[in-house]
């Protein structure tokens, strides 16, 4: 599995995803500019660790299915439905799995995130980290996460946890992408590593 680190955090009005940009296979750095955060719908996003190609395909297919589902139910598709759609698709491929760990979440009603493993297990949580740098990121998240964070605090915490992973995980590095989902939609930014 290639290395990576991605985190997801709920805050009082939405969710924040952050991931670094490096793709490394063992000691070889393949790319320093790969985006690992994805907008699935205007109210649901995702971040991944593992094979980015698998996540790119998964996000495109789920995004298309979510558009169809939105037309059927005539309202926004909630994050738990998107997570279940991903889970079903990953479980169907269990004998030739999509080698990606996913954090998916968003805001339709209240902010929620879910972690999915390559076989499609769906685990709800307030915050999560996946990838080779997850232990370092969780060290920061476990200590500093609070239920009532605002957007700026949640974004700072997400970036801080990715920075901690980058310092100790050689497979993680090269700038940070941040995706914020709130009632106004999706907003993407980038943080430079200095």
C-alpha cells in the first residue's frame, strides 16, 4: 500500500477534510502534487489514503450515483447514504478490492463523518485519520478535539494533525489540501509546508 495521511473532523457547522499531497511507494516518491480530497456532492466530501486511482474511480462513480439518487428523492443526499453507497461498492469488490481507506462526510442536517476500510466497513465518528501517518495525526486529534469547534479551529486542528504526520511519516509530505463542507457548500484551500 502506498503511504499517505488524511483526516476528517466535524465541527459545529460542518466538516473539514485535510490530506497531504505525496504519493510514495516504499522509498520512491512518485508524486508531490496529488490531490486526495474530493467533493462528492455540494454537501458531501471525502479524503483518502492508499491507492488514489481507486479513490478517483470510486468518487466519480459515487458522485454520479448521488446525482441520480438526488433526482429520485428530490432533495440533497445525506452523508450516511453516500457512505453506504461507497460501502456497498467496496464490498461488491471485496475479492479484488479498491485499495483505499476513505473518510467521507458532510452536512445535511447535522455534520457527520464515516471511515471506510477497503472492504466497506462503515464506522461513524466525530473525527478520524487514515493512512500510514494516522497514528501521529490521531495523537494530535485525540488530545485537542472538542465537540464545539468553529470552522477556523477545526481547520487549524486538521492542518496541525497532518503536519504532525508529515514530520514523522516519510510517506507523507508536500503541502496540505483542505476541504471544508458547510451549509454554503464546499470550499477548497491549500496550505504550504515550510
